[in-house]
C-alpha cells in the first residue's frame, strides 16, 4: 500500500468501517460494493486489503488489531502482543528509554511506549516508517519514528532490534541473510548496555554469542520466536518461555545437560517445542523425575504423573515393534478406529502408515512411533 493511500485511509475512519463491513457481508464482491458507492478503485482495494489484514491480525493482537495498520510482510514478522508486552516489561525494569531498530510497523514500539519507555524507532523504509507513525497515532502513544539505517543509529543505553527475515525470494532462514545480517547487528549492539534481538525460532545454537542469553518463546504450544538478550540483559544461558491460556511459565538452564537414558515407563511426556529448542530437556526431566529412552529423542518417560506446563503427558498402554502388519492386527483387536500418530526419530510418514493400518472401530488412541535405544517402537498411549 503506497504512503498516499495510507494517508487517505487514516484520514477516513468511515471508509475503514465500510470496507470491513463490505468484506464481512459481501466477501469476494466487496470491491464491487465499494466501487458502486463511488470510491476510487485503488483506495477501495487498499481499504479492503487493510480490513482483511486486520481480521488475520486478531490472532496476534486481539481486538486492538481493528485500529492498527498492516502490510502482509509486516504482519507476518510482527510480534504477538502478549510476547511484546512481556519483553517491554523486561526493558522497562532496566531503562527509561529504548532504541527500536528495524522497527517495521512499530507494534513492538507500541508495547515499549505502553510500558512507559521513551521510544526512538528507526526503519530504512519511508513507507514502513509511515505505518509505524500511523500505528502510534491510532494507539494514542508517543513514538519518535525516524527513517534511516539501523546500523548507523547510535546505541548506548537500551536497544531492541528485529531484523528483516524476508526478501523478494521469500523467507530467509540463514541469519547471514537477515537485513541487516545478524553478525553485523550483534557488533553494532555491542555498544548497548541492555539489548535484545528478535530472531526466527529455527536459529541454530552456533549463532548464539558468548555471554548472551538465548530465549525461545511459545504461545499455546506454537514456538513463535527466539530472542537473544545481550549485555546486562543476559541473565541465564538458556530460557524457554511458554504462554499458556494467557499465563507465562519459564524454564532456565545451561542447555548443555543431557537427560539420563532408561526404559519406557508408565507415562510419556512430550516437552514443549520451546523447551526442546532451548536444549532444556534434561532440566525438565529432572523436574519430572523422568528420563529419555534414546539420547537423540526428546520424549521423556516417568513412573509417576507430574503436572507441568512444559510438556504434554500420555499414559502408556502398550509398547510394540514398529511393524505395520503387526500393528494393524493389534489395533484391530482393540477396535481403534481413530488414531493420532506422532513420530520422532523413525522417519516414517504418519499419513502413509495410517493407510497401511486400515483402521476400523469406535475407540480412539495415540500411537507414538519413536526409538527405544536404537530400535524403532510403537507406543500406544492416551493423553491425560
């Protein structure tokens, strides 16, 4: 959306409301509805695009999405609001002002401002900076948004950066291809007293600099991001932060420990993805008095059931060899017709296995295809 169209939309809240109503009521015919009302086609298209993006943004921002301005790429990279609020609180406990580098649509800057911080936000794109200003105005918050190179923006106190992870070719998974590249950004932020960098959740541990805290964040079992905390912000080596039903839980540790290996027990635990990515499976195993059955597999097993926000739990009912023909007969004997198949470490295709099993019956269960030692096994279980 061009800046001139953004300006036209921000100047006409009534058009935004009409576009949202037309999209809800008329669906694919909404453009025709607005054009028949005498609205310029380009402006109508921009208003409908915004209405559609706001509908999708409610997953991240809740009702506040209905008054913010988005682009597709900006919304995809934008931080979920509960995560941004929690991060802003950590900054606000250590600083009075923060530099928001690569600010994008400015949604993280809004969380900083709501937390009481003085915010100087910068983005290379003039159009993107215009969105950040529009969002600050819509939220009634004061944010100093500038157009410029994040790498030339002076940092000394507190600083946050969210480097672009998309290009014309799509999403960049290599931090060297971020804009700016992660290594360059980390060197720039070395001058900050208290800093953090938001990253994609697939970041490799070899990218974590010495002395940094690496945090992985999940929201309702979906791992949404990683964050490097630098300088005085680093408190531990590894942290897994989970938001479940609006409540936060944290697990910390070195990320270097290894859980003990033993046999399958009465209960199987599947650690949250943030725990696995942070390398904190051993720390969770200690909490649960549990162990793995294979050094390379993150499933944990324990004799007793311990409730935890950091893992899902299943009651183990049977352990079988991972042979499709034998499984077919064993499942048929139990009348299992609805089967959730999970796999880790076996390389099987759950969809292909399901076809081979030809399930029939009214019972329901979960089948975990995994390794016990070096052997492949199928564990029949029920979630508790």
